[in-house]
C-alpha cells in the first residue's frame, strides 16, 4: 500500500524559513515525478514545485528564487526548502508522487506565515 508521509509544517514569521519533508513507501518501484501542491483557504489546490529523477526543479512563478525542491529517488523522498516566506504562502501543503500512471497524495501539512 502506497503511503506518503509529510512533516515539517508549522507557524513562521514573514521572512522566515521552513523545510517540508515527504517520505513515500509501499512499493519496490521508484517513483516518477514527485513534488508539492498547496491549497490556501477558499482556493483550489495548485502545484508549487516538482522534480523528476535526474532533473531540475520546476516552480510556479510566485515561489521562484525562494523555494527549492529536492528529491532522493533512491530513498523515495522529496523535500521543499522554503525561504523568505510571505503571508500569502500560508496554505496546506500536499506531497505527491507519481507511480505507474497514478498520482498519490499525502494528507497535507499546514504552513502558516504570520507575525
């Protein structure tokens, strides 16, 4: 059974940093693309960053230069380093992993950016 477990959310002041981590388990295969979505209150879930094995990270415009996604496909983990956080980054962040044509999701971790 495929499971994605996120950690690292919390409350941070504007300009601060957080690191989210996600570990995927439940398969002997390596995942394809992994990454992160986020969903702010009252808004739809949006892709924030993704990374494929051996590839570079892809980001939405609003987080470029502030967020860094990294994947370890030998361990099936994906992290999101978030720097220079802004109040508009407040959201529930969801890890995802693609495997054999199916996208799997974590349960989400809340990030709140507030003074």
